[in-house]
């Protein structure tokens, strides 16, 4: 670049970036047009005379979100900071992020499917506390049956209720256990009129929110007696690293055809594939492999997780 050009570009950049002059003020001082100042500022960046560095603490998260979207073909990724917080606090933060995302999706006629789990419950609580609107034609639909333990049996129903109450939406409950003893019992349940009516709604869901589970003895379904430790061991032997809506998958994102699938009352993988937008919410050290596996399944449109998990799966 000629020396005179370098001097002019340097002077313009000094006025613009160091002295905070407007482009019009620079043009008047140098006796050139504002359009020329604009072009020369752009040229200075192209030639490397000016480099913009963003020092916002959110920058690294934005970069992680972009990389997640690119690598796994997501429509959107939302990553929260860890900040050395406890697991309970992380679930609260993930729930708040999911609630904010749901608020942005609200529209007349929306059909929302929700799974269960402590993180989704945190989402429903945050949503209920932060919005009061009327959407009489929105449907909120329970995707999984309840758990056996009385203290947590209404977790799935509570999630539906909290979301629906805050926007005066229509509520659809799945009045059945999440797991029964046999396929025959399951078939009897799902052919009952009121249950069949809810399951039929799974064919036309606009947006679905699901949690990401880990197949271990700390899982809610094990603590509540719906699945025993022996079944968890068999799932591990089959290669299970995670589950969504009690559908277990391996590290490659392939869903396992284990006998437990025939006993589940709730949304199927095929129904999840039909959803227009599938949002998974989950984070924490124990869920790194589970999140990576479900990302590889190709089912997800949106992932809400923490930065430690995001770095691992990237």
C-alpha cells in the first residue's frame, strides 16, 4: 500500500476509534466526503490496519453456540456459564434459559409437548413466575406417564399445569404410569379413550421440550421403582449412554430396541421425529456422554446446555 494511503487511513482510524469523531466530522476536517470516510474505514479493516476484538464475557458462549449449531446441524444452541455452581443451581439456570426460549416461541394455536424431569420442572416454574398472558388456543400436552412414587408422581402433570396456567392454555394430561409390567398392559392403557386422545395429539406437535437422562441408579425412574437396578445393568450392557422420554440410545445416537420400550406409556421416537421443533434441555458433568449421544441421533433442533458439556461435545 502506498505510504500516502497508509497515512490517510491511519489518520481516519485515529479520529474514528481514538477520538470518537463521527464520519461526518472526519470528512469535514479532511475535506472529503462522508462516503469516502466510510469506504476507507472498511478498507482499513480489510488491510489489517484495524482489528476488532470483542472482550465481552458472553463472547466465548456465543462461539460455543455457533460451533454446536455448525457441528450438529442445530437450528439453535443456548449455552449457559458454569461458574462453578452446584448441580441444583445449574438446573435452575438451564430451566430459566428454556423458559425464556419458550416465551419467544409463543403464538396462537401452538401445540407444546413437555416431558418430565427436574430441569424441565425448573423451566415450568420459571415460566410460570415470569409471564401472565392469555392464549386460549394453545395446547400444552403431557408426553410421559407418571412415576410410581407418590411424592413425584405428579411431576409431569405439574409441568403441564405450571405452563398452561400462566398463559391460560388448554391442558392435556396422560393419566397413566410411565412404565407398566408388559406390552399387553401398555396396549390396554393406550387404547383407552382419554389416553388415546392425548397420544393422538403427538402426531402434530409444534414444539417439544424434553430432558436428557442418564441410565444409572440415581435416575428418577429407578428411585421411584419404575425400573430396577437389574434393568439398568442390562441397558449398560447394551451400550446405553442416555435416554429421552425413556427411549435409551448408545454413544452413536442409535436407539436401543430393548424390552423396556414395549412397556413405556408415552411419546414414541417416531412421534418425536414428527415434531416441528425438538428442544432438549440438560447439563452437568454426568450428562456429557448422554448429550453427545442424543446430538448424534439427529433428532434435535435446539439444545440448551452448559459450557462444560458444550466444550466436551464439540
